[in-house]
């Protein structure tokens, strides 16, 4: 009798270990993945500016600067934010060599582009769109609302246009209280 009970105890323990392991991966996996991704960002404003201007030319809003970059194969990302990094909006520029039309890119990838901007993560949905001319091209501005990792209300804008070396995606993200539509317009209409 004792041997059977001992055998069942061992089986129960062996069965619980994989369940606990799966639960730990589920709970901590996204945090670990996020931290690993952040370790690939390089804080070099000079190199970040060079990478960004290889994608497109623009004028920085007052007080903003290129802060960090991420490169992997044919993917380039640059984060632009206020020099003091307190408040304000994050601007993410990135390009990747993709053989798709603008509409195919938007349909397939918009939700993915806005999930992470620099070290922040977001859950947003499209609120409305606006068609404008950027860089001599008709392009869609997609405004999104939702929350960030701290459950703060946020606003985002995502757009895509053809830059110097392919499609350039612009994502602007901010807690609602720091959103500045004039600054957004100033940056967007400075794109060349």
C-alpha cells in the first residue's frame, strides 16, 4: 500500500512540474522577450541620426533628438524622443525591405508595428484614418487609441510612405496627456 502511494506521489510531482514550467513561461515569457529585445537597442544618437536620415530626411521638432537605433539584417529602426526623455512623444522610424504594396503592408502589418515603440508596449485599436500628402505621396494616417504597459490611456499614429531606400514606417506614440497634434503635424510635414 505504501509503495503504491509513493509511486502515485512521484507521478503527481512529475506531472505538476511541466504544468508549473508552462505556467512560468506563459507568465514571464513576454517580460523576458521584451527585455531581450531592449538589449539590442544601441544608445548612440549620432549613429541613430545617420540611420534615420538614410531612410528619409526630416526636421526634428524642437527639443527632440534621435536617441537609439536597432539594426538586424535589412531591418532598421530609430527612436526619436525629447532630449530630456521626460514626457513628450516617442517617434519610431523604421524600414525593412519588403516586396509589398502600401495597402498590403498596412493590411498585414499595422497591428504589429504599433505593439512596441522603443521600450514601451501598447494595446491599441484603430480609431480613425485620414488621407494626406506626405513626401509628394498620398498616404494614410491611422490614428489609434488604447493603453500602454502601465495601463495609461495612449494615442498613436502610424503611417507608411516610400523613402530613400524603400518603405518607411512612422509610428508616433504617447500617453494622451502628452499628445501634441501640432508637433505631430510639424514632424510629418517635414518628411522629405
